[in-house]
């Protein structure tokens, strides 16, 4: 059996306790992930690690928006299409698209949230957490196989929680559209371990896209529940996205229970 790993957003801003969007429990998740890689290096044939990769100007960053007095929104402010139409929030960055984007989110039952600046390309917060980076370097040296980095979130005009697809596709911007290449790479393997941060956001959105666009691949997934943590109250055993994956053949396990 050939084994692969998909490690989602194990970056300093999410993993470190002083990260700008720190996920409680993520440092312990990262250590368990690194231990899993080191222990099973010879049985892992491929590793893809994703990197949330933002520019300072981004539709979910405060600098993108101002109120009538020129003030930027506070972190965790939500912005609706009606807010924009009423003049509560405005932007000089492609305002026509901004209204369309928020309307498209709302059609999906979602809402635009302003986050603290995180994973800014080139910053310390953007880098892989040290335990993960060291484990990948050691794995490459031991196996003579290159680990792969997958980037998401660099387009100013859409959020990109899932590694596979932006929240709203931007016309003529292939980086926001379905990442069929990564799906094809992962599909070459018999078993794929899925993990990362946060289980209730970016891992969940990535899994949701696999449920929708690559259900045959989902049957190969082993979701390592002790190598991911949620933001806020959340239960993997009742989450609809995870349970749909289980119905498609995915397994939820602890890393310490995996056998090769």
C-alpha cells in the first residue's frame, strides 16, 4: 500500500501560541504530526503541505475596507452585501467585485469576516512551524523524495480556506479555481492521511471540496483527529462534512493507531 500525506496550513500564525490566528492545541498537533512522519518515514511515499499565502491587501483584511470616516474595521467584523449598499463599509479596491463577492458568499449561506492579518507572504507567521519543517527536511533526506508545497490565498479578491478552491472563483484567475492537479497527484496513492489546522475551518473546507469534486479520493482518506484542532466548540463526530466523508469511505483515526 502506498501512503501520502496532505498537511493543511501548519504555519506559525496558526500553530504558535503567539500566532496572529493561533489555534488552541495546534502546537501539540504539530508535534504529533512530526513524530508520525519521523516514525513512518519509509512508509510515506508523498507529502504535500499547504501554505496559506496572503498579500497585505486582501478582501478579508481590514486595510481593504473603510467606513464613512475612513476607519478600518476591527478584526472579526462581519460585512454583508447590505452593509456595502448602505455605505457602512466601502472599498477602493474593485468595489463592483467586492459587492458581487459578498453576495455570492451569502448565496452559499456564508458571510465575509475580517481576520487579523495572518500568513503574510514572506513573514515569520507564513513559515511552516519548526517541528513540521524539520520533519519534512529529515523525511526528504531519508527517502530521497521531494516534499511538495501548495500555495493558496494570494489572490486579493477571494478567500481561500480550502486548498482545492477559492470561496468564489475569480474570472481568469486559475489559482482560485479547482486544483485538479493536486487531486490527481493524491489519487496516485492508496491511502492519504489528512490533517492540519484548523479542523473546523481550512481542513474542513478542503475536505468539503473533496467530498464534492473527488468522492472516489475520499474513500482513501484517513483523517488524523489527533493532528488537528478546532476553533471554538466543535465535534468531529457530529460535523456534517466529516460525516459525509465517512459515508464515502473515509476513516477517522488517531495517528498512534495507524498501522502499516
